[in-house]
């Protein structure tokens, strides 16, 4: 996603939003001086303060410049323009000193309601200057409350698919029930039930070509290699290569079939037998329902176009597989393994990026005086908080003001990606590949899991893993020797001390084929995929802890409220095996859970206020 995340304060990806509850005197004068029983509702005013960088914030909010979204979407301007927050869930608790944990029970039978034009929201123009505060009047809070969980997301428009790619999305469960152990946030599959209508027609087309026969019933598959380098050998090799094809997108298939047709035309000066076989294959290729030919160039029927784009998935997510026993190609939508051992993820495992959620688990400060007058332009949060008398307090009948002690922060992390080319590039054969720059089509991030009530990754064995597909990259993003533009992707936190794999999808715009992973041919005009491994446990001098962290060691590749920066370099690939750099390029997307992937880039990876990785691949 081409974007720049909502930036707040200084240091990490965080929105600092101290929240305030200011109680009002009872509307009934006769209630004055009464002691209210525990768990009775106290009417309050509720104030939310948002810390913004460059706006005079003094609340120690952490901040960044840039995220995955455009500046207006992510508030990444020099002086951020607040997007607002909606879907706020403010859950009250009455807990012991240890605070809210996953065994806690909500205080009362419902969440706090924040009155506004749109209930439980904060519009972009509703905060004061400096303190960035807004007061909600007539908010009811149960007595005994001494802690809160706050959840909310940045205001966006997630009704349609394009909006989900632009803003991101997560499926939130359990917020209304208010039970921490039941709250989860899960990535949303892009194609939960992928359509294969076009893919099935592609497979049928490929099958008809592979099973081509002469008029007297002799099959292409029956051609054997001759003793020399004649046409028999060439036709047998073409058949083997064709039935070994795994890249199943419309673009890849059409490029492969055109390449096959061009090769057949070059073999037409052969024996009569071979002429018949060549004619049979050509006839299958140019069958009227599939393609037409003019001057050696094929035009494919529209019914073969747009797969898997019709599922909003990248080309490399689409694969086909030939069965020697059934003599046919089939579309693969479930997890599969290619002949070379490369594992391919299921199509329903691709998800949208995360959207911008906020979270805090905090105790409160209270005061018996009303503090409404403190929330004016020019008054900082730091100065407001000094006015509260009772620390780690509980709401009493006499309470008039409440402040959440901890700042609200971003609940998600951010990945910033930049791709650079070595000055010389070689493919798997050692041949030099020349380009002014490969266009970057998308960024994919593996190892994403559902997160719990604290936005921490589920660690149980068998937890589903997802791959983020971020196709909203900058329109001018291209891997060049001077580096690409930076793309920004919102991600969920990962588990400590575990590596994460990511993929950059690029276009082969060189006008020539080149040889990639295991000798796979990356067709001119096709997309290809470079894998990078981000490993926080690397002990080869590739990981440097940030100076800001002091004695705190950061161990997660992606961490909520932090930015991970991946500076990726496609290396020259000059060793004997030529299996690095472009020699490690895939023509399909490997399963990013696979432990043994071909790594084709070097990584200089750092977290702002986090880790720095310099990794050669």
C-alpha cells in the first residue's frame, strides 16, 4: 500500500491519546452528598486527547514519518491532519493491582457509550490545539471502575474491495461482549472462496494442447528424443517443459503458449512425421474458442483473460499442475507442492493489510473536582494530568474527573520497504541481465496470524498463517540501482524470535527471458518474485539493536507501535552456483511458511526505535 501512516509524537509508530472522564454533579439537587452504592453509574464527561507530532505535544507520544497509506489517509504530513477515530470500544473494569488480564470481567453489563454525532467516534475536526482533546458530556461510568481497555480504529471507508486495499481491514470479534479472552482481530481473506471459472478454462486449453494428436492418432507425448539434436529431441523437450509448467495466471500462460507457438514455427523444416505433430499442436493452440494467429502472433480469447486478477490476487498466486496419469492440467487453489519441492500457499490464505487500530490497557487517575476548564487550546496533556489528585484510583460517588494513565497507541506495526539493484545483475545461468529498473507491482508479507485482545500474535500450534498482499504501491515504484520509492504496509505483530518472510513482486521489463530459481524461465513481460528473510535472531552481525532501546532487546520482526524498515538489495549473483539475486527469482509465489526458501535479496532491515538488520542473501 502506498501510504504514510498516522504519525504521532517522536520515536515509534504510536498514537498517544490520553483519555479523560470528568464527572458531572447529579441533575437532582436532592442527591447532593449521597453515597452511591458500588457499581452504580456515575454521570461523567469524557475527554480524549490525541498527541500529534509537530503540534506542540508534550505527552511523550511516539512518532514517525510515513506509513503505507497516502499522507492524507495516514496523517503523515509535516503537521498531521487527524483522520479521526471510530468504532471506539471503551470497556470498564474493577480489578486488583495487577490490572486487566485475559481473566478479567467487565465492570457492569455493557461498554461505555460516548455520545457524539456518531456515537463512539471522534471526528477529525473535534480536537483542541496542543492538548488535542475532546470532551464528551453525559457519559455514564460504573462506580468501582479502576481500569479500562480502549479500542478504536482510524476513520476510513471499508465497504468495498478497493477501500480494503487502500485502508486495510481486520475482523474484530468480542468487543461488544467486553471479555478480554474472547476478543480477537483476524486478517480478512481477499478470496475466501476463489473463483476458478477462468482458471478452469485455462487448464482445459493447456490440456488440449498437451494432448494434441495427428490425424492418424499419434500423440505429441509419444515423440521421443533422437540420437542427435534433431527435431525429435526438440519436440520431446518442448513437451516436457510445457507439461512441467506451474505458473497458472492468464499472463503467464499466454506468454508460455506464445513462446511454444514461436518455437514450433521454427521447427517446420523437419521430416513429414514431425510436420504432422507440429501441425497438430499448432491447431490445438489456435482453436477458435481459445486463440487466433496473425503473422506468428497469437491473440487470445477474452475468456482466458484476468486470472487470478478476477479474485484480486497477484499472478503468482495462480498455479496449475499436470497429471501424467489423468493426462490433464488442473487449477490449484489449495496448498500444493511443485515438482521441485516448492510449497505454494492456498489462494484463500492471501489477506488485505491491517487497518489502523488503536489500543490501550490502563489504570486511571481521578479527582473530586471538575476539570473541564483544563481542556482548552494551548494546554498540554502533561499539564492537565498534573491536576489529578488520586493515582491508581477507583471511580467513587464523589469522583468528578477521570484520566486514563497510559497513552493510547497504535495497535499495529508498519513495514517500510525499499528495493535497490546491484550495478550488475546475473541470472541462474550467469548471464548478465540489463534493466533501467524493474517495476515493483506489490509487497507480500508472510507469517501473519490472528491477534488476541492485546494485539499479540496467537502462538498456539496450528494457528492459521496468512500472507498480506499489498498492491497499492507507489505508481512510480521501481527497483533501481539508486533505490526505489518507499512503500508502507500496516502489519500485525509477530511472535518473538521468529523470522518472517516477505516477497517483492516485480515485472520483467527487459524484453528478454531470464533464468531464475532452479532454472525456471522468467518470461519477458511476466511478473517474478524475490524472497527476503527478516530474522531478528541472526547472529552474523546483521542485526543491530537501536540506541534508543537501552538495555531493552527487541525480538519481534513486526511489533505494534513500531516501524520495521526493510532496505532490500537484489545482489549481483556472481558466485559459482548463481543461485542468489535474480538466480533466485520465482515465477510463482512460494508459501512464505516454507522453511527452506530460495533467498534472492540482501536486507538492511531496521525498526525505527527498533532493530537494524543488514542481511546478505
